């Protein structure tokens, strides 16, 4: 059975459509893999075994009746557990939503189901998507399938681990400051954060609403194109959704880009970068040049990374992000008060304020509380101008730098994260160290730009190295074609499945 879980989503979809595989056999193979490996990986909060089998049977029946089925018919997909489904629970890996059953499904869940995807389950995340290692989850500790003593990254760590361990053919993540790309990078898979507004946020539990995007985590760029095509597009239920046509990302994918101009942001290749990651990226740039691309140095001054005398890193982008994201989170998370939504304290309460306060104190974890307090502080009168307003100005400067850089190149290449997967527990005592894991990903969210992390090889100790391709607004098609050119030449497609399943 394990051969089936080694297939990419594209291979699975075409084998099912051609009658070479049944959707039921595919679902069974994934459920068997989950049974075998999930105790070691802990990627899922909930697995919909019966529902997945029912769906698979319906797809097989439709195919046997000669009906036309969707482009994802029978492909097992996992959803990050902050994407609402009107079946199962949507917990955000938080105690406060431990028993939340959403009355409706997110737009992406509807679109995936309409395309024929089989929803396998809901994956673990840092509570409310706040974190970079999935260790802030209140439900379980997800492990990196390449080395189970290490983190899978976060916050979409469950989705990235599931795809890389062959426990789902593809998965959905959400990315507010790096949460699709960073775990994809640390787990050796492909993760794409679309342009802000490209994919509807309807039914995504809000964290930082001006930053959040849903996107695919997959085995290769072709799967990423297949999934993005299925979930992208305008949705009137999300007022920030872009009214832009969805290109056929998959049809264009195999056409190599001619005269691709790559920009290398000089601020991202300083002292802060691990030497193995630097050399993997240098090699990748060499590969692109051999395929006819040219490389130019560009500058992103407001995203620069400073290294202090003790080696400590700092960046305007990280500082700016932790003001904007926490401000928005403090407002979005106000709804979990034990009355409208979520856990209500069982203890005696004096009045309604006491009920709110006890419910929230019991329901939220430490990191979420830290963010709510920070966000409330930066928005409070007297501090708003000094922090929030200043951050909004810095955000604009960060975006302007990208606009300037794209005058001389089509796409940027940069690291996804400063190191490969770190050890479980290594950064939990120091929130700033954890925040710095997103030093290369965060500025894209502030600027609303698309970015994809693809595998660029392995470190000497056998851990995946992620590389980021970044483009202007709505350049997902270009990024995926550039990703495809690289993965076909370097042989870094579908790395993980083979390792775990062999
Ligand atoms: N690590 C960042 C944070 O904790 C980004 C998380 C995300 O993209 N959801 O906020």
C-alpha cells in the first residue's frame, strides 16, 4: 500500500480519473499510513476516517457511472485546524475552542470538496496560529518526520509534517507571518503563501486579518499549482478577496521561463544566515543561471537584519509585524469570551466581567495571552501613535522597497528560515528567538506579496533546507513555473514521501 502514498497529488488524481486506482484504495492507503506513523508524528488533531471512506466510495461510484469528476477527485487532503468545516471540530489547537463545531465550512473547504478532494482530517498548529514550531499547541506536540526530536516548524506544522510523512497527499495551511513557508521549508515540502486576497479567508479563524492568507502545502510545484487553482478566486463573503481571474497555473507550469531575472536581496545574505543554507541557495542560483536566468543584487533596506554585538538578531520587519499582528489579534480574539464563543468557566463568578476573565484565563495558552496583552497595549490611547501608527508607516516603507526591487527583477530568491529544523524545546523559553524564525518570511505578509518555499537540498546532517521565491502581486504563476524549473533540474520533488515510506 505504501506505494500509493508516495504518489504526488497530480499522479493520484490522474490514476483515479483513468481508473488505474480507486479512490477507496487511496483513502485506505492513507488511513493505514496514519495508523502506522501518526503515533510518532502527531500531525492530526482529528482524522475523519469514516467520512473519508464514504467520500471515496461516492467518487468511485460517480466514476463508474461515467460521470465527470473534479480535478482533485479522490485526492486525500488535510486541513489546518483553524479552517472551519461543518463536520468535525475546529479547535485552533486551543482549549478555548476544544469543543467548537463550526456551523459552516470555509470557502477553501467548500472548493476542495467541490473539486472532489477527500478531507482526511484537521491538522495541529500553534494555538490560533501563533508560533513557529507548533509547540504552542494545546493538543499535542507534532514532530518533524525527518528527525522526530526536532520541530516541524509552525504554525502549520501539522500540515507540513502530514504531507512530508505521506499522511496526506496535500494540505492547507495559513500564513500570517510565515506559517506556510517556514514549516514547509523545515519539512522538505513546497508551501505557497498566495497574494493577500488571492484566496478567500471566509471561514479561516482570524488571527491578523490584514496579513492572513490560506495556501497549499504539497510534495512538489505541480501539486501546488493543482491545489492553488482549486482554492483561488473571488469570494464576495471576504471583503478583501481580489476580483481577479484565476489563471490555469497547472497548464502553464511546464513552460520554462525565458530570461528570468532573479533578484538577490543583499540584506538577506549577511552574517545571520547559516552557511549551509547560504551555499544551498548559491547552488540553486547557479542552477537557474544554467537554465538561462540572470541574477542581480537588489536591496530591501527596511527588511534588513541587524546583528548585535552579542550575535543577537533584530529587524524592523519582525518588530513591525509583532505590533500589527498582535494589535489585530487582540481585537479578533475578543470574541472568545465564554458567551459568544468558546470555553466558559465552571467556577463561581461574581459578575459577567469575572466570567469573561476566568473563561479567558482558563482557555488561552501563555503565548496567546502574551499577544493579546501586547496588542491591547500598542492600541491603547497614549501608545497608539508611538507603536501602532509607527508600525503602519514602517509597513509602507517595507512594501515600497519590494516595489522598487521588482523594477529590476521578476522574482527574488532568499532563504525561508535562518536555520534548519531546531530541536523540540530549544526556543520555547525565549519568545524573541522563536519570533526570529520568521525573519525572512514576515516582510512578504506586511507587503501582501506571494511567496513559495521549495526544497533546495539537505544539510550535512540530513535536514531539509528551504528556499523562498518571492514575486510581485498576483505572480503566483511565475513563481510556480520558476519553482518547477528548479525542482525538475535539481531532483528535489517529492523528497519526503520516499524517505518515510521506504
Ligand atoms: N510565527 C509567526 C507568529 O507567531 C507567524 C505565524 C503565522 O504565520 N501564522 O505570529
